């Protein structure tokens, strides 16, 4: 049958284990890893219910990409393309797989007719031509015949999507379609109000101390909305310029990145990369709730249970940050702004329902939302 691996120029990858080379001999030659490593890759896919994993390289441009399609049960799989430096190939694959699963859950709970996927392009220290790199990635997306729709994500821009669009129509977040960041922030802001109401008894944010970790496009847009609502902002970012801007424009208080998690606040809003909530960091938290736009905030579900035991309300990340996906999916389908806005309004209601369900069962909202999404995707109770 047709190989699920696509690349512009067929070359071997150190990532591809022996099992894969033996089966797809026409695609790869030369490099063999142990059977154990091959088994681990399949185990990773099976544990996350990933449908397919696509590995692509183009030596001419330096492209080295992973596309993980988690589910196409509800429609073509949509998910952003990250352009980040990874310590090794395995980290890139794991990131794509975990994020693809979250995208499926996000789409299912948002009631969208799309599945979930995620792409990562491993960022090299030097690239001859960024535009040529993303054009090569566009050719890889086109070879999937519409099974995957790509979009903007961490490290990528609308200009990158424009390059991809030269070779495939299966792309959104182009200059014409628009950057979804503002809609992600709108949804997170609405979700924070819902979280405040559930945990603190009121959705009035005036005077609330909100600690924002990360001032990227979504984080800063969220900070602007919180400032307009009267919240007191504590902020950190690895870019001092963004912190200074927040201080000047929003009256934000700067906090060292290593100190933010242990700083007293009402709501912590993780808005950077994932994995911020682990056993060690949760033990340091001095907040009433965690509600932010970052993906994959939890290192595992046991951390969600730890938050629950500590009385810290957790907003499931793929629920509260679904505004961007809603915008991308509906824009790609040609929906009108009014329809998109109606979908965005459901984020707050969805969170409120999850919180009520979790409180009634004395469980973490993370476990409740996972089970709701799995029921929609797999028919599991």
C-alpha cells in the first residue's frame, strides 16, 4: 500500500527504526536502530491513539518535519505547525504526538467538524532560506491529499503560511485568513471569567491578581483584555522588551520567571510553552486557579489530581484555549464572523459545565474533560 511517510527527497533518518525501514524499504535506506526503539515509537502512537505519523526531510532546504495525525473521525485533521529547536528527534516526535491528541480533544469538545493533528519543524541553528523551507513543507502537506490542514503555531507566522499556500490549499492562518491569536486570547479571557466565577464566586475581574507567564502574541493580547477589565497584572517573559512594554502600557508588575509560580495571586495564566505544571511546580503554587492559553500545561494527569487536592481549580488547556482552533477551522470552511463569535461564546459555558461536573464527582476538571472528549471520539464511557 501507500507509505504514510512523505518527503521531497528520499533519504534515511536516524529517527527511523528497523521495523520502519524493513516495511518501507522504498522510502528509507541505510540507518537501522534497535527493535526496542521501533516498538517504543509504535507504543507512543498507540498510547495516544494516533492514526498516523509522517516524517519528512528535504536536504536542499534543511527541512526536517513531523506531522502527527491523531484523528480524522470528525473530519480532516487540523493543527498548527511549530518551528522550534528540539534537543533530539524523539522530543520532536513526542511533542507532535501529544499536541495532536490535544487538538482532537479540543475540536471534539468545541463541536467542530475537524480532527486533530500537529506538525513540528525542527529548527536548525542556520537555514539558508526560511521561505524555501516552508515551501518544501507545503509540498509535504499537499502530498497528504487534504488529510491534514496546517496552520500557524509557536515559531511560525502568517508569512510562513503564505509560503506554504504556494504549494497547497490545505492551510489556514495565511495573511488573507488572519492570525488566530486574538481569538485564542478572547476565548481564554472568557474562560478566566468563568473560572473566577466558579472558584471565587464572581466573574468580576477588577482588582484580581493575575500572573501571566509568557507575553507572546496570545499572552500579551490576554494581558490587554485583563487590564481593561481592571485586573492587576504580574508578568514574566524571557524577552525583557515584552515585560517593559507591559509595564508601560498595562501597568504590569514584573516578576522574575523563576519566581512567578510561587508568587501569591488569584489566577495563574500559563501562556508560554507546555509542561509548566509538574509535581515540583504545583507544590509551589500560591493561587486559587490555573487558567491560561499554553498547550500541554500538565506533565501528566496525576499532576491534575495534585492540583485538585490542593484546592486549585484547573481550566483544561485544550478547552480554554480553543478559540484559535475555532477561528481557524470555521474560517477555512468559509464561515461568517457571526458564526465564529457564537462558537467562541460557548467556551465559557463549556468550562462552567466541566467545573460543575468535576465538583459533583470531586474529581479534577482535567479528567472530566478527557473523558468527555474520549466519548465523542471513541464512544468510551
